């Protein structure tokens, strides 16, 4: 293949992204790869293959508060931002998926045994496509903190999981968004597996008064930058 049509390669930035084996984050000991990764070069096959298109995303898929007959309990919030390349170019038509626990800190998942109530009106999953300007917007409930047994009295700071598909399935990125000023940051090995303090800050959304809707919802802004010095730290494959 001629070099000019090779798709861009995403290089791992060891300072900004968490190591696959993070000893303080116990389960990475069991599940991090022990052998060097085998690079799968992207080709035009991956780039031109089928992706989930706009027709798969329903008009309410971005609104996690309207997936059931009633409204979920908790603090309604708007989470919005843009997906950007390192030079500020927007990344349009990218599928974003989110998942999170409910306001009491419980996931709707068999593996979650945290003795907090499930909310019959909250599934905790949503998705949307970025617009032409790379923008996305979700309406949801502020997630609660939850204990996770990694160490004595371990609690996760409130967070929303994000998955992004770029222009091909092979470009999937996974990361987490946090809320400003969370008192649990200091003791969380997952948040702190990102060693660069400036990179950790890029995982934290900003309170956005301008986008807050009076009498209805607070708003947070979080831009996702795919690479470069301002890149949003992300979990690598197998992490
Ligand atoms: Fe989580």
C-alpha cells in the first residue's frame, strides 16, 4: 500500500495513559497482557468497513432519563462537549456510548452486589453520534460513588464510562469522565493510574453554568481530545 493512503497510527503516550499493569489497581494484575502486543495495522478494509450508522441511533438514545415510564431518582444533569483531533479539528459522526451507575451508586448488572437500591427507571446506558462540529450531548443522572473492594474502604469517585468509535471499529477508545472537586480522587487507584497530574485534570469535566437549564438541570462540559499533548487519557485494549 502506498504510504500516502495509510491511516494514521495512534502512538501510546506512556506519560499520559495508565500502564496496563497498575499494582494499586488490583485486578490489572490478573488481566493485563503478559506478552508484547501484536500490532494490527489498519488498512482500507477497516476504514471502509461497516460502522454503526446514524440510523442505528434512536432520537432518545442520548437521554438516559427517558428510557422508562417514570423518571429516575437523582440529580438530573447535562453532559456535553466535543470530540477533537489534536489540532482542534472536530471529529464528526463518531459513535459515543456511555454507561454508569445510578444515583445510589449501583449498576444494573448481575455482578454488582453493592447493597444500594436499583432504580426501575434507570438503565444507565446511552449513546449518540457527534455532529458535524464534533459535539455530543447526553442527559442523565449524576452517578453516585460506589465501593469496589480493591482495598480497605475503597470507593470510586463518581464517573461516567465513555466508549468512542472513530472512523472504524479498530479505533475504539475507552475512558472515564469525572466530576470536579470529588473528595474521592486522592484514594482512587484507577484515577491515579494516570500519573501525569495535568493528564488527570483532562479526565475531569468542568461545571458549565452557561449550559445549565434553569429549573431543570445542571450542566458539565467535557471535551475529548484524541491525541497530542492535550489528549484525554484512555484505557488501552486489554486494560
Ligand atoms: Fe464504573
